[in-house]
C-alpha cells in the first residue's frame, strides 16, 4: 500500500467516496449493475485540454443522475465541488508519454489523466467490479465495508495489546523515577510503544476515512485507546531528551516518525532519535527525569508552574527532596500550592510503587 496515511489531503479524497456520500452511492449502483465508469472530479482548463467530444450538461449532481449518465460509454466530468455534472460521454485523451503502471485501457487513461491534470480520477472496472481512485502519482483501490471493518477490528486488537504493554512500561518508568533508578532502556521502551500505537492509529484513520458513516463505532474505540498517548510520549521526550545536542521536542518527534517499522523495533534506534549515540551498551545508562511527566499528574498545577519548578530544581528528585519552604520560594507557587505539590508527589509515588510491586 502507498505511504499516504499521514497525508490529510489523501484522507480527504477517501472521505469523498466513503459510505454515506452521494458519490459512493452512485459508485455502489454502478458496481451492482456491473458497469464500468471513468469519472474526473474537476473541470479546470487542464482537464478540458484532455477532453474530446461528449455533451456539456451542467446538471445538478446526485447519485441517481450520475448513475444514469455513467451508463454511457464515455467518461464523466464533475466540477471541483461535486455539485454539478459538467460533461458526459466524453473521450479522454491524455498525453501518451505520461507514465502508467496500469494494464487496462480505462485504468491507464485514469492514471494518466490524474498525473497530467493533478485532479482526482475514479475508475470502475466492469469486469472486476473494483473502484480505483487516482490523484497525481497516488492511487488506491477502494475496499468493501466488510473488508474494512475486518481490517479495522484486527488493528484495534493489536492496539489494545500495545496499550496494555504501554501502560505497563509507563507505570514501571514512574516507579523508577521516584526511586532514581531510571535507565535509558526504560525510557525508550515507553517511547517505542507510544510510537507504535500512534502508527496503528494512523492506519485505522485510513480505514475510518474509507468507512465514512460506517466507521463511527470503530472511531470511538480508537479514540479511547489512543487518548493521552501523544501527551505521554511528548512528556517522556521533555524529561529525557539530550538538551546539550540542541534537539528540540519537535525534532525528536520527527526523528521517531522517520524511523521505519523495522528500525522502531530496535531500542538503539529509538535512543538515537532521542539524541543519544545509539550504542547498545548505552541502554544501561542511568538517567534522571526532569519531572514534566510526574508534575503534570498533580491536579490543578498550571503548566507555567511546572516549567518554573523544572527550571529551578532541574530533576524530579530535587523537587521531591525540596522542603515546602523551598518550593514556596519559587515565583508563583506560595504556601498552599507548595503543600499541594508535596502531597501530590507523595500520593503519586505511593501509587506508582504499589502498582509496580503488587
């Protein structure tokens, strides 16, 4: 499958032909009738240059109208907003030098028109009752709702397993932070699982774009599983990235995103994305947390106060060991908040240690 799942523009194209849309209804009728079709979405000058013959209609777009018009042998041209059927029964004549990987005449034409004009082109195979959409150099075969739901279910099951593992390594990391026993391996294990979960969520998002109205339940399940994962990953990066190498949180996130699936399985590759050397023996390196991740768990503690605490005390261990008086001396904290911070850290520490050793 083409690597387009991160591209919101292409997800938008999938939504145009998803169940619940008029366009999908027309495509479904054509496939059910075992009819082939070639549909261009857009009537710009680039499109009109490859149009030969046909009839100019300017009909209101609807599934019924498109179904009737597409019964003709030629291609159909819609306007950019898919509100009008502009031309019907046209012959498309793209530049034959435009490369194509397709074999059938209809699909070769569709791919060449898409590449030459930059417009979305839809081809329905009469023999195989298959819908393929093309845009520039990208193409995608539309899957049936049954297949998409099956694939989504499998991805959700994998996501649930990764979520359980992420919760486990995250809880371990919390306990180790309080004990000041964190190693680089503990940190990259959390980042690895969080990144894996986000990639599965991206895959499911593609299925949801294709499923349209049929994917609401799957979308709710995915949102529940992925909730908080991105924030967890970002806070781990903030706590343990190598500052002296000048790598920002955003730069680390980009480095993680660029890792291939095979590289992501290697903890050393994840460590390298975080700013470390990537040497295998470095995974045992002891680290100290800055405290962003732990401090954000304290109720009603503003982000500005978290920043001041980290700036003043440098590590979560120093914050834990600081007296209420020392905390009170930090600008914007005060006695009441200093007491709340101490109590909050104590409760989180107890909870984390109990969870780890139970």
